[in-house]
C-alpha cells in the first residue's frame, strides 16, 4: 500500500512511541499506579493528578554563544490519569498540559513566546498490554533551528513556530494506525490535513506516542529493553526506529520535596529510585532522555506508585537541559 507522506514537526516532548501488537513479545507490565499492584482491571472512578515544575539549564555553548534560548520562568507540566470507557470496555485516559514562556535571543535582540502542548491518549489495561485506542497531541509552540555555535544571520531564521495537531486512531482488526496531522496555523481546510496509514504489525514492542510515562511506570525495566517507535522528528522517512537503553536501570536515592495526598504542604523525602536513560539507536539521534522513577515499596502497598519523580530532556542543537520535577501527586486510593 502506498502511503502519503506528512511533514513531521519538532517539539520538546518525550520520545514518541507507537502501539503494541499482540503478535509481538511483551514487556512484563503491572498496574503500579495502584496501592495494590496486583490490580488488573481499570478501577471505577480511578483518578490521579500530578504536577511537575519545569526548569532549564543552559549548556556551556549557549552561555557563550551569540544565539540562545531561555525559559526564564520555567514552566508547569500537569497530568490527569483517569478511567474511561469505549464501546462498553473500561479504559485508561492519560492527559497532559505543558506551559512555558520561551525567549529566543540573537546579538542582543530577543523575542518571547508562550509554548503550550496538550496531549490525550486512551488505552486498555495491563491484561491487554496497555494497547492504545487513540491519541491526540496539539502543539502551539516553537523550536530552535540552529545551535548556539552556528548562529543564523537573523532571529527570524533561528526558530520555527509550530501550530499543529496529531491524531492517531487504531484499527486492531487490520493492525494499522490512522495518523492525521492538521496544520492549525491557517484557516482549517481539508488541504491542511495530511494522513498516513502506519503498519503496526511489526515484530517488535510498540506503544502510542503519548504513553511513555505510564509505560515506564508499569514495565519491568532492564538494560536489554528495546522498543521500536516511529521517530516524529525524522523528516526524511517515517519508519520503525529502535529505542534502546543507554544507561541503567540503576538503583539510586533522590531527595525531593513533593506534596502527596494528605500533606498540607510539600515535604522533603528520601526516595529509593531507578534511573534509566533512553535514546534512538541511530545516527544524529540527539542526547539521551533520563527518567528517575520511584521504586515499588511493596507489591500490596506501593506507596509512591512508581511515579516518575524527575525527567531530563536535552533540547535539540545543544541548547541545554529541561528538567521536570514532581511537586505534587494525588494518587488513587491514597
């Protein structure tokens, strides 16, 4: 089948994943977001909310370069994880919103933008391998187009504005994903939409673009863990690319202030954590993305729900590191 090509747009976001196929080997998955991790079914009225503070550290090159970007006020990343239903079957719905002010500067001239990224993914329970049903990513933001050491001639050429929506609907009878990308920067018409059918019947492990955080919470992590995904930043050809573990999983401790259910304010705690870094296994894949995940305290009393406490994302073109730190968590059944 011939497939229409669509323009892939860059955005600060977790590694993109596509969906798991029943004919492929499975990761060991458990419902670690419950107090009792042996829970298999989606619970009625399940709801979890998380809040992350986002900070930015410039690279040495950005501190000394003529062109750089900054997030002077940091940002917020909010998550809502809840139960849903499709055709009478219980599902999980995982929604996020990222808000940040970004400033681009070149030779003393600056421009300011407000970046907003929202996502929503719906998927089945661990008994069904967290199989995705649909997802949406809507972006109103910007991305750098050059490195600090390769400054463009003008600020106009230093960044791109992004306004688009990606929608994926899965047909598991045909084992394909219907991908639609809509350009939102001009008047909405059918000409602004580009579609593609992606074959998900491939011998590998696949999950939806927006499932990475809950997947890592649910999965039994190992250094040999390999996941194949569609790289959304590859403008030449969309295909299954391998994401491999570049470091870890490593046991460590982390001291971090978090307001949990029942707390009147944030409390500094010592967490036992697992650190793991992932990156595409190909040339020009960029820096590894690092995840710091709370370790399970007990199978029948998992106090911290394997929540991702910290996430570190290297901004493209070596501008620096964005770090998400959990500041507030309201767990289900706390």
